[in-house]
C-alpha cells in the first residue's frame, strides 16, 4: 500500500476547521493531520481539545506554532487554510514558495475580477506574485472544475452561499434556458455558524433567537463569486442573504424566468443530465423539494424545483450544510480530486 498523505490544517479552532480536522483524521489515505496555529493565535491554546472538549480522550490534538521549517520536517505535502481572508492572502504565497499544495477555505483567492475582489480591501506585499497566484488559482467547485482541480497547486474553496446558488443555476444557464433579461433573484438563508465562531452583536443569542433577519443586501462577499462563475453581469443577479436561528445549513430559493415554456420533465432532465455521475449533488423529482434536514451533516447539495403552469416561471430550491459541502467537506472533495482518489473517500 502506498504511503499515506501528510496534510496540515491552519485554523482548526474555527467551526469549519473542526469539521475539516474530523474528516481528515478518519480519511483512509491520510495520516493524522498536523494542526497549526499562528503565533499569538488561538488565544494561547496549545491543544484543540481545549477549544472543543468533545475531542478529549483521542490522544490529543496539539496546535503547533506555524513554522515553514517545521512543516517541512513533518513531511507535510498539502496545507489547508481555514483562516481569515487577509491571513490566507498573505500566507499562500509563502506556502506555494515552500512547494506545498494549498486548499484555501477563505475568500482570498476566489475572485478574478478586481471590482469584486475590492470588497476584501487586500493590501498585497507583492502585487506581482499575488496577480500570478490569482491567475493560477482554481475555483474549487468539483462539479464545474474537476479537471482543473486535479492539476492545481492552489485551490480556492467556494463560499457556502455561492455553492448553493451556483450549483442550482449553472445547468440551466449553460443550456441557455434562463431569460437573463428578467433578472435572477436568490433568497438565501443560513444558520449562524456561517457567520464564523467569533461572536458579534448580530450573532448573539438574544439577537438570533426567535428572529429572521436580512443582511449585506446588494454587497455580500459571495456575490462576486456567483456572477463570475455563472458568467453573469452584476446587475443580473439579486442576492439577499438571511440569518436563520439555527446552528447550520443553507437553503436558497432562486427565482428565474425561462426563455420558452418548458415541462417539468425537461427541467428535471437538464439538472440530472448535468450532474450525471456526480455523487454529491442530488436532484429531487418535482413536486418534492429539498429541506435543510436532508442535507445537514452530509456533503450533499440537494436540488429541487417547481415550475409554474405557464412553463416559464421557475423556482429552484438548493440546500447544503454550510460547514460541509459549503466548506470542509468540499475541501476534502477537492483534495480527493487533486490526488486522483475517488471523490467520496472520507466523506461517506
């Protein structure tokens, strides 16, 4: 049996980082991952079990200070970054220079167009290198870019909202069935874990419980990903995210007009044909629609739809677990493609 891959995770103390660590630990082709922390990060915590007591009793999860010589000494070949956007933006050039392959769960390398990337206000120490890496980075949505991911040195893992919306729309857009002049509306709702682990006044229990709120209307960070990957103009997609009073999960309800009257069987065939052979997308036969509970704690994206009697107005429903298919699970799916392993390994 060939030697197992050695991976490392920087940022395991966040929600997505925890999920990622759990998956990597049980993956049959990997050694136990090396867990890294930035100097001064994790509030001085030296073991992940101190942050997540549910990990206690499993031999320890030491958080080692990030040091490139130590990473090399450990034999790490693949680095996962579950770090803030600006941290990933500064660390990736260093990691690539060390010869590592990188899967970045932040938004640091997802966007190719400067007007979309401006929302992050990045200040690159080396603008030339940053531009080169931006051009080389592969947007890590396996159902769209599987061939490119296999050879990539840098994979930019998609955002959670973006995953749910892109996977719902791309089959119909590529088939030329959507009337883009009418515009596309996505009404998306996420559990609180999507806002990250650091508490804010908006994510405080007293603000979230028994409540539903819209936020970042017209300027959410994932909007640029959606229009770039779907080949849309900015004004063609109206995206409104909402915060649900639940821990995890995303449900996107997407409204489109079709160019011609269609039958439900035609819409279903379009979705099924596009995702034929892609295990992690499930298409529901109308009139059954996905629900959050079906995809929670899985790497599935569940798609369903309802077509109006006129055959022109279509409502798509897309559900994902924001911490798995929207983050850690998709990162592992990308890793499987990078090393020519079966896409489901470690995720079943």
